[in-house]
């Protein structure tokens, strides 16, 4: 059974810092991995999707990497801003399916 | 272009009652998935529908059921509500199975 773990559970940084969020999964037989952002009480906003054949994806100040063999992904946020404060979730999808397994998330606070 | 829309946004029900949640996917998306998110945890997969057929079911009791209509919108039904069913219910749509998932804002269900 696929288990997804996100470390740390919470992170507080001053504005302007670069930071890394970690996601690990136990079964390397994945189809893709997706990073989401969730504001309190809201739905999920898709940030980046990495297919199993890819190593990384970039969007603006965000960069996500995937090492399928070791069961790890990282989300790198450059020059953090207070507006980046949210919970960040990673999810892995098995082959050709949207039965995604989520981690519990990392709650990020960026202080002005 | 409209994103994934869910209705209602909030709902309060009494134990034992029945509830129907609705989801309209992004235009052109044929896959709809439902997730339950309890406070402090990542979303848990309930159902996936693709081309109006059930393609996946999570570990939820038979009180939970769903269907997808010819226009690809979907309903999630929950019978005999329990206090533990209180959660944020999320709908996600994608063009196909295993492609990038886009989430709605969710329906906050409170069972009293």
C-alpha cells in the first residue's frame, strides 16, 4: 500500500528565504506526482505535475524534482513571500489513474 | 474558462440523514474524482469516474455512492450520515485518467 510522508509538518521562515519541502513515498511504481497548495478551508491549487519519466518541473519561483527510484520529491521555493503562506501537499498517482495518495502536508508560514 | 465548481459550499446535516454533493468539471474533462479531507490530514480518495463509468473506489463504506452524468458532471451521495463524515469533500477533474488533476473549492459538510 502506497504511503506518502511529508517533512516537515510545519515550517516558518522569514521573507526572502529559499526553502525546500520534502515528500517521500514507499512504492516507486507511480504514474505521476503532483504538488498542490491549499489555503485554509479552501480547495487545492495545482502547482506542478511531474510525470514518472521526468526528473523535474519548474514554474516561476517553484521547482519540483522527482527521484522515483529512491521514492522522493522535493519542492523548492525561491525568494519566499508572505503570500506563499499555505499548506503544501504532494500526491502520487498509480499507473494511469487518479486514485491519488496524499501526504498530510507541510504548513508553511512566511513572516514579513 | 470556469474551473471545477462544487455545490453547495457549506452544508449542515443531522446524523442519519442523506446528503448529495454536486460537481461540475472543467469543460472537456471526462474524469471526475471525489476525495474526503478531514481536518489536519491530506485528502483521501473515495471514487473515480471516467466516461460515466466507475474506474476506482477507495476504502469507504457502501453508504457512499456516486455517479457521473452524460455531461460529465457528478454527484456524491452519502446515506445514514455519521458524525465522522464531517469533512471537506473535494472534487477533481482531469482530461483523462492519470493527467493533471484540478480541484474545486470543496463542500464543507458538518454532521451534528
